[in-house]
């Protein structure tokens, strides 16, 4: 085994490449100095191949893992940081130029005093769009247009190859809309899951309070949001079920999916998602979307608005005031 390994390593070690003058330059692809040849490769090949590098490159105290790819990432971060600092400091960048836009964005994000002072204000425009909805169609219009603007809620959506006709791309929809990682967090009865549920319910109240609601209103709205999420979770597939690609392939025409979900206007949905020319889609989780349709009628529009505002706020929390970010 060691002879075969040595042969393989030797073949990887050097490569020849001619330069402009016709000379051949040796390129080292695998540095033997990183190996620990005191270890038998048959006992521990990983240490044999990487042992010396590991000794010379301990995991930094700030990291949980470390390797050459981490070094590459850190070097990229450093280079990006220098570019951003330069752009932010350049007062003469041309109006509308990429440098001016990047510099302004970075400078505004780094101004923590201004960010803290702004509080929830940056989201008022999004909240106004949600408040403008008056019916189920209005709610779904807000959600669909949100996807186009990078703020998708309630369900997952992407355009990708049709698994049964990979030469064609198609709109694909799947379950989502939960504040906790998956359906089991809402229903498992073990002690850990119960504690997580109770903590999440308190978290809902905390975030709604930070949005400006008084204590009583925050508790009521938190309970309503949780009830809606619980209904969506009950209609969601488990993680194990989501591993079955055949179960997730459900192709519908626009007419077919309208029958499945009578309270969702899919023609309007397609228009808002900028896929109006399509006549079909794949619904990975039909039961979930049937439940969404049901809840658009069973749950009041006001609760739907609270739900969307909370999730918009929750998604944006890391970029808002420090007290909001810390709570998140």
C-alpha cells in the first residue's frame, strides 16, 4: 500500500509547463513538507499526508475548524475589506458609479449610531405594502412581489431544471413559512422540543414588542402567529419525507394548481414572480399549499398581516438596531 501511495504522491508532486521562452517550469502540486512520514499510511493516512501541516497550523482560538480553504476565505475577506474601506473613503467617486454605490452602502451599514437611531424605520415601506392588502389575493401579491425584491415569505420558490425534462427550466414551489427549523419542532413531545417551543413563543412576543406593540397586543398577536404556523407545520412534510425525489415531483398546469388551491390566484402569482409566460409548475408539497389556501380563508387578513410583518422584521433583524439584532 505504501509503495502505491508513494507512486501516487510522486505523480502528483510535479507538473511541467512551458513558458514563453520554451523552458519547462516545475509546479509543485503537493508539498511533501506538509506530510508526517513518521506515521504509517496504513495506520492513519490523514496524519501521514497532513500531519506536519496540522502541527504548524493550529486552529485559531476564534475558529471551530481550520484548513487551507479557511485561509483562502480569510484572505478573500481581507481583500474585500480593503476594497470596501477604499470605496467608503472615496469622496470623489462618480455619481451612480459602482464604487459610489458600494461605498455608500458599506458606509451606511458601518454607521452603527445611525442604525440604532433608525430602529424599525427602515422597514416602514415594507410594512405599508403589507398593510395595503385587503384580501387573500392582496396577501399573496405581497408575498410574490417580495420574492422579486429578495424578501420571500411563506413558501420556497426557484426556477430550475424539470427533473423529468432537464432541457427545460420550470418554476418550482415548496413548503416554508415556519419560524422554527421544521415541522417536528412544533409537534415533538420530548423535553427539549417542549422547551424550544416555549422559548419560541416568548421570542415572538419579544420581537413584536420591539416592533412597537404593547405587551397585551404582542401576546395576542404572538399566539395568533404561532397558531397559523402550527397549521402550516401540520401540513408540511418531515425532513425524511423531503428526501424522496419522487414524492416531491408533482407537476401541475395553472388550471390544475388553481383547483388544488382555490384561494390562490396562480395566474397573478406567475405574473408577480415574472414567470407569466409559463403554463405549468412543480409543487413539491401539494398538501402544504392546499393548507395555505385553506388558511387564507380560515385565518383573518389581520393575522396574515401580523404574520408577514413579523417574518419581514425577523429576517431583517441582523441589519437593524443592536437591541433588535441582539434579541434575534
